[in-house]
């Protein structure tokens, strides 16, 4: 099963495609921002298979992260090795 995981954008690289680094509760991964062009540093995005698919507010992101934190190794398993 694949999940959409919320994370906070920590940097943005304008280019083609637009990319950035997203922090998933301490795990940082490169992400394509082409499908969420409004995403900027500090915003929370939902990421699925390396693509930010929407911007969400911080409260909603924190709710989902709290559920994931309750499952041992859920974030690490879904995001793969660092």
C-alpha cells in the first residue's frame, strides 16, 4: 500500500521540473513540486512516490504525522532508507 505522507518544504529549486527538499519528521527527501506549484518553503505538502500532490495546512499535516508516529517505523518504512 502506498501512502500520501505529509512533510514540510525546507527548500525549493526553481527549474524544470520544480523540485525541493521535504522534511518528513526528521527524514529529508528530494521531491518534485511540479504538481503543487504553489508550494513554498515552510508549507506542508502531501507526497506520494516522490511527488508533492497537494498543499495542506499545518494542523492537518500534524494530525496525520501523529498517527504515523504511533506506528513503529511507519515513516522510515514508507520513505525507504535515508
